[in-house]
């Protein structure tokens, strides 16, 4: 198709090439390689630049001695299989063509030293190019190459070739080593090698691992130390087969809770990172403790519960504060000192256990936990309870035992639905009258404090079934306790108690309640019957009940009456029958309103002469005594004669 001059020039060039070994057919307008070239086996260099070649032909098969081949500025899309047999080829230039995919023929040219592929449309270099061991110069500029990454390509041919070789070897050996390639991101081509068992990404410039790393589900070892990682993707939860993870010397602040799914993980290297989640003490505890911590956070999504007990924490797990759906949380048995303000975000929290920590105060934000029903902060270092606790009106159980509390805020009386209140082992000296507002309370534990008394308002706790008061200095129980008809268990130190008397306390809660109830009810009836209560002495507190008109102490074991009985000046009826009384105090003569007095079955030998002043006394019963004064015959004639 060329003119005569062009044909002649081509023939001349080919003629001279037979002697020189160099053939330049540039700018000849060629659309195919001349067939004559196939017979020029002596050629060592062939240039076909600036033609219109779209492909090569069988003619190249004869270029068995070609060392340098240049086909630049054409329209090549593919090459020819025969090119793969040019074993002596050392330089191949294919610049400025339309090549999109590296032809397989190039991969067979293991002797290549220089390869020019610039100004094409290449996006991916095949990993097999890594085995072109003699390649020293690879020109790729003006292509949109995605693989290898740009940062690898900029480091030169040797690094590029080493990278490709690593990919190719990794696909075959299940181990991929991409360390020290200055990678800025995890290459996508690595994430498609789903058969990988070991992946080394150490000593690069990675700031993150792409989510697609989750595709490597067979991975057992992952090394990514010496990078700039600021986070690990949650998609790593898919790496359930992982046994070892090394991310030392990065910039990680947190380990994602999704790693909790790596139950087979035996080695987790986190050194050299500014880790704050999990806390330092958890990280130092080793991989098992880390996994346990992460499992608690991860499990909140499904169970709405978390238990961080006994993990040696010095700080409240703040990660939890972002998981507002949590309903039950325990951080017991740690070393937590401060409750963070972020805890107020846990608006759905129903149960919070912070026992056995080192908490000295509560954050005011706790008032926002309006759903809370169970709150336990036992065995801490609380010195006071903030009034805001009174805002937790849904509370059913409040446990504050084992602290340093000296007082309780009156606002606690607002907890009208509270069922249990535990305040034992503190330093309480008094209880506020507002405690009477806890009308739903079933259990009240106040043991081992410094209480000297209880407010009478305790009588409003009509649902109380258990009351613990041992280890205090209470001498008198309020009579209002007698109104607590459901109270079944009450523990108190009988050695210090005066009201009720020790002998009543020794008989148990039922006897105590009966005693207090009778005394309390006497305020309205003015009648008090303490018969058969096992009393050893006349109770001193009874002498203060000046409103009494009738008092029965029948069937006790009272041996001595003190003069204080004379304070009951309003008595009309008095029964001291069936006791062990030997003497009557003369002060009883002031009970001038008495109309009836029974002293039957005692051990009296004399009636004080001062009783003669009891002008209103109509019935004085003295049977079964060993009376000497007055004489028996006088007693037999009746009260008037005795007086």
C-alpha cells in the first residue's frame, strides 16, 4: 500500500540490517510486521516505532537473536504468543500504545532487564511479574496503575518487583509478607487471597486496615507492627481463626470490641500504643483478660448486660457509657475511685453493681438513671450520699453497707418503692425522720453503726419484715416499732438494750414486737397488759407512761419493785399477781387513785403501813403470800380491815 519510495527504503533498511543486525522500520506506516522479518534471524535490534500496529504476527517468531525490541507509538492492544520464545530479549519498549492488560508473553521473558510500558492504559500488574528476576528498569508512568500501589511504584523497579513476587508467592504458599513496602493502605489485592493463613504488614505507613480484611477468614496470624494505625476495623470480627495478632508500635487508642469473637486468640501484642480502651490494667493482664473485657462490651448488643467484675479496673469502663441500651451492669471487685459523669447517659440501666471498689463520692449525674431499680455500692469509701439519690424513685434495692457514711440525706425518704435498704457497717449516728417515707420497705439493715436511737417515724414502715440493729449503741427501741405487724426478724444487741428489757429481747422478735405493740397501744387505751412476758424487773420505761389507768404485770418473775412505779399516779387498777415480789416500795402509797390492786401469789411478808393512805382502794388481793403484817386474820376480813 506504500508508494515506491517507501518500499525501496524498507528494502534498503532490511538489506543493511542483515549485516549490522539492527533494523529500524520506524515511521513506515506499517499496520503489520513485514513477513520478511521472520527470516532475519541475525537481527539483534528491531525498532517498529511510530507505525500503526494493533498487534504482532507470527513474523516475530524468527527474531530468535533479538536483544532489543521497540514498538512504541503504535496501537498495540495485545502481543503475539511467539514473543514468549525470544529468550535473548533484554529490552522491550512498548510505550505509547493501547495496552490495558500486561500480555502473558511478557511474563515468559525471564531475561528481560528493561521494560517500558509507559503511556498505556494499564491498571494492574500481574503478581507473576515479580519473577522477572533480571528486570532492572520498569517504566510505568502515565498509566493509572492501582496495583502495585503508587507508593510502591515510586520506590523503583526492585521494590515493585519484590512486591509483586510477594503477592504471587502468597497466593501459593498461604503466607503473604508485605512488610517494609511503605504501604499507605492495605492493598485490595491482598484481601482477595482468602486462603491466606499468615499475613505480615509490619513496618509500613498504614493508618488503617480496610474493611475487606474481614474476607481473610482463614487467617491465623496477622502482623501489623510498626505502622501508624489509629484504629482497627470492626470487620476483623470475621477473623475467628486468628491465633496471633501483633499491632505493636502504632497509634491505637482502642481495641474494637468486635475482637471478642476471636475466641482462639492466644497472642495479642499491643505494646507501644496509647491504648486507653481496654484500660491499661486489662491490657497488662494478657490476652485472656482483654478478650473477656471486650466480650462484655460486645455482648451488650445482644444481652443488654455486662459484668466487668474482678478485672482489676482502676477506672469505670467508659465504653459502656456510649451503649445506652444496657440494662444490667456490674463493675464489682475492682479499684475504681471515680464514677464518671458520662454514666448519666445510661438512662435504661436497671441494675448497677459497684461493690468492693474505692469510690468515695457519687457523681450528681446519677440522678438521670431514672430506670434504676437495683443500686449496690457496698464496701467502698463513701463518706456521704448525695441528695440526688432521692431522685431514683424506681429503686427497689439500695445497698450501701461497708462504707464510711455518717449520715443519710432526708431526700432518701422519697424512695417510696424501695424494698431493701442496706446501711450496715458504716458510721451512722442517727437516721433522718424522713425514713418514714419508705413505706414499701421490707428489709432494713443498720447493723454495725453508731446509732444510739431510731426515729419514731420508723413506725410508718408497715411492710417491714426484717430489721437488723446489732452492733449499735441503741438503748431504747422506739415504741412505734410495735406497729410493724409484718416484722418477723429483728436482730439487736440485748446487752445494751433497756427498752424492751433484756429478758424480752432474749425471747425473740415475736416477744419484742408484742411488748412494744402493747406499750404503744396503751397510749390510746391507757391500759397496759404485760402479763406473762418473762419480766425479771419492773421496766423503767413503763414508769414514764403517766397516762396509764390500768397496768397488769401478772405471771412474770419480777422479784423487786423499784420506787419508780410510784410515778404512775393515774393508775386505777394494778396487778402484780404471780411474781416473786418480796417487798413493796413505800412510794407506792402515792398511787392514791388505785381502786384495785392484786398481789396474789408472791412472796410478800409485809404490806407497808403507808398503804393506809390509799383511801380509794376497794379491792386488795393478797392470797398466797407469807404475810406477817398485817396478820392473816386481818387479811381474811377484807381490804377495809387491812387498810
